[in-house]
């Protein structure tokens, strides 16, 4: 047996314990220090952003002149601003805490990034709405309605964050979301003011844009990262994490009607000249959205049980909200209650099927690492919602439309959706490429153990060691030239990485020929000590029943080349990892 690595804890030195497990804390071995990266990269970046904000806020902004209408504006908009902020800072933040090793970053980086995008959106959306187009003012006038629009922009950013969370450094995240804001403002101007699409609840400008921007950025950031998707054992939930994530789901459910109807009200001074459709817009937004959400809740539970045999918490946390996304564009229309309910029922079922089948397929085939499943919660339901609004327009009175006929409205809804996806995907690809390529200080890329882990960035946290199954997975792929996103350890019909199981390798060559990449393993939940002369453990070769169970990486087909406990070495793209 080879000598054990230095600093081996006494508990695994072999005295009184015949089984060496992979749960040792090897996080201090072989991983780069990230303190310098935060000080030399993140801090200067945020200093530059703050300097830009200070200069532009002093030079280009002022509060709007409200006079006698000030109190009315507060009563009309501020409760909805609070509701939207709760969705952004609490709803999205806690929804992303499902990852068992990324809870700090899910909530706290959501907090930081939302504040960053909110402030930048005041400048960018204010400029597009008031300076470059529409009003042609010389300065941006800040009112509460503009702040709600800025909160919507932050929501779009948190949707994009859900696709890249756990795979980007804080500095990369900062610049990706900073780049998203001007693209969001430009797209919003095109969709709402140029194309005059129906989108009061942001189905197109918030959800469709945010989802595909984040997915495109994720594809670029992850293209050289091994185990950046579903096969990473840290990209999984735990019991308490899933409960905290459900808190986010419940907050989003409660406040989503306010989100869709926040800007749909009519001021008291314009009430006499407003059409019946304008007067009813906020009421319709609230009731249509609520019925759609309730319908999605019912269909998700049914579909989840149908496809999996049991309820899947990922489906419940996410797909139950698809009704709110799908109703955002059509929420101000006079739909029937049954129609609103049907939209939610369909969106919830389709979203669940996306999580169950489409998400693993895209992860396996093109390596699309969608950490939070934003394609299924926001992307696909937004496409559905865009079409729902266009088709529903065919039967609506012209007062409920932005164009003269329903056919014209349908055409512009489709055009707005296509243009939005084009801008989002192109912007995400460019942004993702730049932040992953631009590295003037030569910082080490994130290693596999650092993905989906708070350890590199947070005080009092250390990187959790990767399970030995991950070492087997990566070494087999390197040995046989397999792609990092389409090869997984085979144990009969069971994938221990995807299932989040622990495995122990017997260390004895498998009997008979075995397919490439398939290895002899024993599944077990805890260390097993087999006394000499005792009966064999279920699942173990009888020839090794009296042999202590040892975890070891495999580097050849069905053979363990090392019988000593050792840390999993960080896997870095482009290096010789075999």
C-alpha cells in the first residue's frame, strides 16, 4: 500500500477503523486561494462601477416634480414597489438556496446583484424612456413608476443569475449583469414602445429576455468546465435547503399578481378620459394571474407524480410558478376565468415535463448547464405566454389591444418574442465569452470542487471535498477521450453521480470483460467493516467479503490502481488530468 498523504487525520490512519471514506476534509489541498482574486479583481471592479454611478447620478438625474400629486403617486405605486422588491430580494433569493453548498451565495449575491442592476437601471431605463426616446428630456426624472421598472430589470437579472449560479466568480457575475442592463433597456424600448406588444407583466421583456441571456452566458462560461451541470454532486438539494427554497416559492406565488399588475393602474387625473379597458387593466392583471398560478399548482403536482411516481421537490419549487410567467403578456385582457385557469394548467404541466426530460437532454447533448432550470420556469412558459397573448388578441375588442386588429397584435407579439430572444442570446454569448476570456491577472479558473460551493468566497467556509465517484467519472472520461458532459459512471441502470449516492470501490478486478467506462462498485450508505469469516456483504464479490472496503479512484477499465485513501485532485480544463 502506498504511503498516505501528509496531514492525514488520525481518525483515518488505519488504527481502529478499517474503512476509509471520502468524507475527509481535503479542501486545503491543491485548491487556489481566492482571497487575492476578490481583492484584486472584485474590489476594483465594484470601485469602477461606483465611480460611474456617482458621476452620472449627480450629473444626469433629479427627482420628478409632483407637487400636489405626490401623495397620490406614493399610494398608487409604492405598495406595488414593495411587493416587487419582495419578489426580487426574498423570492428569487431563497428560491435559489436549494443547492446544499451554495446557500450563502444564493441569497447574498442575489442581494448584491439586484442592488447593482437596480441602480444601473435607473440610468439606462431612464435614459431610454426619457432622454433618447419618448420625452426627450435633458435629465432623468426619478419617480416611483421608474423604480418599479428598475425592479423589473433586477428581476430579469436574477433570472439570468439562476442559469449561471455556482459556475461564475463574483467578478464575472458583476460584469455579466452590468452588461445585461443596457441590453434590457434597449429591448424594453423596442418591445413596448416600437412594436407595441402586450406585456404588462413582463413575459417578454423580463422572463424571455432574462432566461435566454442567462442560458447563452452559461453556455459560454461552462464550455471548458468539467461537471458544470447535473452530473456535479454539489448541484443538488438537501432536505433543509429544499425547505428554504420553498419559502422563496411561496413568496413568489403570493406577490406575483402584484408583479404583473404593478404598472397597470390609471391615475385619478386621467380616469375620466381612460377607456373601460384601461380602467379594468389592474383588476384583470391580478385575477388572471392568480387563477393561472392556482391552475399551475394543481397540474404540477399531478404531472410530477405521473412522470416520476412520487412528488419531485424541484418541480414543486419551480413549475408551480409557470402560470405567473405565462400570464404576464395577456394579463390585461378580458379572458374568461376558465381561460386563465387553462393557461396555468398547461404552463405548469409543460414546465414540469421540461424539468423531467428536456433539461437532462440539453445537459447531456450540448452541455447546457442550467443550474436553476430557468429554461423550464421562465423560457418555455414565456414563449407560451407570448403566443397566448397573440392568439387571445384575435377575440378581443380593440380597446384591449395596442394595434387596430387582433391579427396585427398577434404578428407584433411574435416579432417581439423573436427579437427579444435574438438580443438576449447574442448579448449572453458575447458577455459570457468576454468574462470567461478576459483574465489579465491570470487568475486560476474555478476547479471542479469549487463549483456550486461557498467555500472559495465566504469567511469560515471551506470547499467540500468531492465524492470519490466524481474522481472515477472524470478519470474515466479523460482516459477514454469522452466529452465532459455526456459520460457518466455506469452501475447497471444507476448513475451514482446523478443520484447523489456515495460509492465504495471494491478494488478487485471485475470478472469477465466489461464495457469501457463500467466499473465494479459497491453501493453503501455508511462505512462497512467485514470481519474475517463472516458472510459476504450484499453486492460484494464473495472473494472480497473479508477485505476492508477502501475508496480509491479508478483509472482503467474495472481496475483500481491505488488502494490508499487520497484527495480528489482538482480538475482544470485543458490540463492533463489522467
